[in-house]
């Protein structure tokens, strides 16, 4: 708010947060100080407020993928920068993160219209500084790219590098969340069986699963390239009261081009040194002692691994066997397979059709 009041930053949520005081911080949802997440109330709407406060000292592969040095200061663009120059800066950033895509200029225009927080038809310097800071965050960039997709929570507004997204009712695939202090004392095995007790009914699980398969489709060679899911754990997925899947946390969904840049110079002794997040694995080239850049498993295989127990438990007996077969075929998918693209779409369609046929006549659909 100090930065907003002194005219350094601006955005669609700034006056509500700092002047009118109609945007409130509620319960804290995060466990790490450099990535803060709160339930928020904005007027009569419920949302989630996300802000990243500290800079990560170096690119630590176990935590957040974004180095934050320049963002903290909101020092770009500088005074005197024209909108054209700012467009060039954003275009250059996208080219570095997403690679040479034919329609990057459309994406630049999309960002500029979002950056115009007060909708006066122009982007002011404080708005541009806020937009530039936000664009360093992979999650924000992906949310803008996928704003019209059903499984991405809607962006409600921003102020500096704080942004507000829609609230999702159920914040884990399993629909049970406990206070973190209790989580600490529950053995992992017991927690897994607890999760299984608290799942929705099978037709509802099938609908949520279809949502995850659709999200995988959205980010697989979409209009701005391929994105990789580098942490496919149940806690990153949620769903609403209609059992539509919503992505709760997309910080570890990264552009393939970006990941290749990050991992290509990493030294390694074994394949275990070539993991980004928890799920993006490449091989260690023993001759160079460097990680290769080709991620082994496609997103679909990782999604099926996550869905296997979730979907097979309680599955109707007439499709159980076929469902199990399709899920195992899916888990076995490798990026390097010669017919990968074809197999990928075949398995994806088979799974969606199988699930949809079973639930299309029920209320849950």
C-alpha cells in the first residue's frame, strides 16, 4: 500500500485494498513465508489472495521456480518508457519463456488489456510495473493464457505482484483438509486411507477426473506451446460444488521451453539429480555429467498415476477391468515413443469416453 500511495505500483485491486478497504485478508492458507496465500473477501465476493514476499536467494529447485530480485523493487519499466517499448519488453520475456510462437503478439495485447486495471484505455507506468512483476511468475502467466478455460480459476484483480483469484470450495482432490498442526502428527499411510474414506461418490470422482484430463489437453501443445506439470499431487487440485475440477496451484506448471533452459546445464551423477519440482524428470548424460533436456513422462501419464487409485476404488464392476487397462496404458506413456502424439490423444479420448458414458445419464454430469 505504501508503494501504491507513492505512485510506484497500481492495479485493479489497489484502491479496494489500500483506500476503500473493501478487500480483506482472511485465513492464511500457506506454509512457506515466501509464498503467501490467504482467503480473501472483496466486497461481497470470496477469493484467494496470493502474494510472494521474499526473494528466493537463488534458484532453489526444491522450492519456487521464480528468482525474485528485480521484482521486489518494481524497478521495470523505468520512467520515460513508451507503451511500444513496454510491449517489446513483454514480447522478449514471452519469447524467452515460451519460445518462438506465431501468436505471441496476441498474448502481449492480452496482457496489456489486463494491465489496464482501471480500464481507462491506457497502461500507466505504475500499472506496467505491476504487470511486469506479475509476469515473472509462471502461475500468473499461465492463468492469463488459460483464462477462458473451465479448469483455471478466474483472475479477479491485482495490485503490484499480489493477485486475487476466485475461491474454490474444495481444495484437495480428496475433499478433506485438516489444520496443518494436525497434519504434522498423522502418519502418511493413515492419511492415505483417510483420504480414501472422504472422497466424493464415484460418478462425482469420474467428473472431477474428466476435468483433470481436459486440463492436460489444454496445456498440451496449446496456442502458446507445451506446458509441463512438475508437481501433480492431489493438494494442487480442487473442485467446486458442481464437481468441476479447478487447479488450485499452478506454480509448478512450467513452459517446456523454460524448463529446458533451467535444467540443461545442471550437473549430475545419476538420474536422481535431474528432477525439477517433484515430477519432471530427465536423464543424466553420463558422458557429460549433465542433465538432458527431454522430460521422460508426459503430463497425461502423471495425471493417470494420480487418478489410478482414486478412480478404481468404487468403480462400477462393468467398466472396472477396461478402466484399469486404460489407466495402466496411460501410466506407461513415454515422451520418447515414436507414436507418442497419436497414443496420447487415443488414450485421452478412450478414458474420457469411458468415464463420460458411465455418468452422462446421472445427475452428477
